[in-house]
């Protein structure tokens, strides 16, 4: 699961891309102009940004240049009808990490996104464990002591993120920003409720510390006892 910013002013193409990426269990936040894309990149965290070259208000290349100048390091893919070597050079020199020429199949875009995310996460394995807890990220399956645990989508999203960041603690506000579309109806109360449900499902055979720890005044993470 990745959180993706999509900046594309062709509404039909944007809908096609968004449907495809959401089918692959990603969170997609869409905007239609370059100014909004830049504002979102500066305000929120994304795993990848997809920018159309010819966006209104600010081109994708300009967004990329300005974002990199501000120290932004989110991986960026540029989408464009331009296909000369000079065009590609301009886009990559602006700070883009990849370049996809229109027309393209959403399957190709999704494959490039997966490759980019693997590089960004240092080829993180598909199966991650923390003590008795195992997540198969490809199949979206969770096991506790070898027994399958059924999780709701929001529960799985939170747990997968904790497992991918085993030595960190995140506030509820940070979790909301990192994992959900800014326009979604997920609230801080929903985060707290989700953590309680996860503990109930994962800790039911335990009488000591929860596998999801709370650092009071800081946030939540995987209990280091299980790393």
C-alpha cells in the first residue's frame, strides 16, 4: 500500500489512473493543477507523486524544480506527450525520478510505481515479522502464532505501516497524514478506535504488554520486545 499524489488535469485519464491504483490497494489523492500539487507536496507526506507535465498554474516540471529546491525528496514520475531526448533530459534534470510518455497503459505506470517504491524502501521483503506476528504484504494476510487474523482495511493499513517502521513511534496526527487522503473522512478518533481494535485482535492470548505500544505524549508503534 502506498500513498500517492496524482496531479493530472485530464479528468478522464486521472479517473482511469486513480481507479487502477486504488484497485491495487493504494491511497490516491488527486489534484488538477500544479499549484495545488506543490502545496500538497509541501504539506503532506507521499510515497510517490505522479505529475503531468502540462498542468495549469504551474507545470509539472516547475513543481518538481520548486519542490526539490525546498528539499523535498518524494519520488516523482512525470507524465507527458513529449518524447524527445531533450524533453526527457529537462524533466529528469528538474528532479523527476522517472518519465512516462503518453499514451501508456495504467499497468505500466503501476509497475513503475512498485519498482520506485521498492527502491525507496531498500527492497523491503514482502513478508515481515515481529515476534509471533507475520504480515504477507503481497497477499495482505496477517498471522499471529501461525493463525490467520482477519483485519479490516484500516486496521491492516495501520499495522502494515507499524511493521515497516519497527523502531519508530508516530502520533495519531502523523499516522493520519501519512496514510490517508487529506479529503477522506478518517479522523483522529478513528485512529484511536482502530488501535484499540488491533490490540483486541492481536493481544487476545497475551496477559503482558501489547504488541502495539503507547509512548505517552508521543504516539504509537510496534513494541520493541517483539522486533
